[in-house]
């Protein structure tokens, strides 16, 4: 999947993210176990993983 990365949400669902559309990644409230991936127009999805893990996966995707 060129440019797409699969993540797991804190609830256990699988989410596929287009790495080219990501504006930034930030820590989601409640600790380091979840990160919010922000897209165009302020939309975001919460995924499991620290900021380092998520940004590394996006960079490799």
C-alpha cells in the first residue's frame, strides 16, 4: 500500500491512514499510549502508540 499505513485505535479497530495527508501528530489526552493524527481541515483520528512510534511508521509508509 503505497503511502498508506495501518494503525490500531485504542478500542482495537484497524484504521488506514494516507501518510501524504497528515499535517501533524500530537499526544492525545490521557497519557502517552495514544496519539492524534491530524489531517487537512482539522480532522483527526486517534491511534494507539506514542508519538515516536506513530511518526516513525508514517515516515516509513
